[in-house]
C-alpha cells in the first residue's frame, strides 16, 4: 500500500495590517476623547467666550434698538419724521467709540474714575434742581440742557457713578480687612447712597431709585455682607419704596391703575391698555416691521418707555422672546465674568452692572405687559435716548474689559502677541523707515 505524502505548505501567511487608528475603547479611548475636547473645546469652554458673548449680545441689542426706534418714531403728528432715529444715531456715534475704548482700559483707570464720576453725577443731580438749568417734561424735572436740542438725565449717570465708586470702596475695605462690622460695611456707602436717592426723589423718579437700590444691594451681597444685615436692608428698602409709592397722589394713582387698568382705560389706564392692545395684536409673528397701529398717536412714549409693546405688535411673541434671550445672554456673560474674576473690584463691578441692566430691563418689560406699575425707565440699549445709552455703553465696555482679564482670557491674548492694529502700525513704521533709506 502506497502512502501519499502531502507537500509542505510553503506559502507565507499574510501578516495583518497594523492598526493605525487610535483605540476608541478603554482608558486610551477616554484619553483620546479628552484630548479632542482640549484641541477643539466647546464654545463656552474657550478662553474669550465671555468677551465674545458680551460683544455679540450688545451689538445685536444695539442694532435691533436702532431699527425699532426708527419703526416706532417715524410717525410724528401724523407725518413721517426721522428726527428721533437721527438723534439716536448721533448718540450711538458717541457711545460705540466709548464702548470700544472702555473695553481696552486697564482696571486702574476705572478705579481712578470712581470718585470723579460720583461727584460729577451728584453735581448734575443738584443742577437739575436749580431754576433755569433743570428741564421739565411730562410734569417732571429730570433733565439738564446743554444747548440746542441736547439734554441729559443725570440720574442715569448716577448709576454708573455708584457702580464705580461702590466697587472701589468695598474692594479697598476688603483688601484692608475692615469689613468686620456693620458700621464699616455701611459707612460711607449708605450715607452716599441716601444722598443720591434723595436727589433722585426730588425729580420724582421712583424707577431709577429702584435701580440704584438694586446696585447697592448687589454690591453688599457680593462683598459678603452678613445675611442679617442684608435682610434688614431689604426690609428697609421695601418699606421706603412702599411709603414713596403711596405718599404722592400720582404714584398712588399709577399703582391703582396698574392693578385694574381696564377699569379706567380712557384715563389713568390709557397707556397700559394701549400697550396690552399692541402686544395682543402682534400674535405669534407680528403685523410686520413698520406696520404698528399703536404708534399712530395711541400709545404714549412708543419709542422710549413702551418700545417693547411696539416690538410685540410688529414682530410678535417671537420678537419679544428674542429680545429677552439676548438680555439673558448678556446677564449670563456678566455673571461668568464676575465668577471668574480674581480681584474683588472686578467681581463687584461686574455683578453691579449685571444687576443694574437686568433689573432695569425686567422692570420695563414688567410694566409693559402689566405685571408691574409704570415707572418710566427705558429698556436698556433699545429705547431712544442718549442719557441711558451713553452710561450703559460705557458700563458694557467696562464689562468687556473685565472679561478680557479673566485668567484664561488674559493668557490667550498674551499668546496671540500684538493685535492687528499694533502689527499694522509696526509694519507701517518699518516701511517708512526703509523708504527713507534706513536699514
């Protein structure tokens, strides 16, 4: 029997190709995923996220405000007029450069401006009370004329003055460790605040008084005032505001009409009713930009205090929600800056600015939709008027400056080297030097 022998297999087995892909499971996969996030972090993780959020929300609110001021004010005495929006653009030509300059200023400049800003605003508040200097409108004397059609409302600048001075004062005391008693916390903050409030009360401006009190309360909260002191201060504020609300007949009348505006819709409740009519007519999507009916003499102060009603009428619920989202982004960005700031002045100033703008926006919107009494304060960045726009733009520029000084943001800016403007100046200098025969 013959046995057949199987020939040996001389074929070399195929070698598997090396796996060049990074493992996606286990510990190595976790490390890879984390490294990917570090190389391409989410937007809110990036160093300058706070700065760009502030810049974008401010730019959108300012641009939207110009459009709505035009839309709500071009009807004047049943005629087309662009006087209000032209004036607003003139104020913006001052406010935008001021914001850009403030966004690049160092902290020492803001702290240097604290006392001059407070003294100047108090001086202007006193000037309002001097016959011949104060300007009256709608039964209240709140403005100072500077020749021609330009007037300013000093109480708006007093907000900025209190933010700068209060933050600087409490930051110095915190550094010295002298915030160990009620007296040292409240003096001289409380007496100066009372002086400002008395001067504003002489102008019959309860809305601005509420915003000023909000600024001071936010400073006390952030600096770490004892809860008992904060509670007592809050009770005093509520009691004082309640007394002022019922002490003057016109304020009491506003309070009563706010509760039931449709009971006297043709008299004391007229403005509230017309604002609600405008919001209701807008529906979901609005009647169209420029197509408001309420601005044709029905809604008083359509381009200032009640511009939110025109937004709701022309752009609907979607437009009003968009505005509220932008203010929410602005507030969130400011709170991020306050939380990430290392020094106490930056933390106090950022918190006070956010409290100022957020509460003012909420009070304005609450009055328009009928949840709060009408106080006559404008919607920040949107309502017409330079007195509110200029200090608000400076405050937001200051907030952007603080955002650029967050630890991670400062490191990212330093890693970039000179900015485009400085690089351009350097290149221009080199070209000029070489053109003159230099080497």
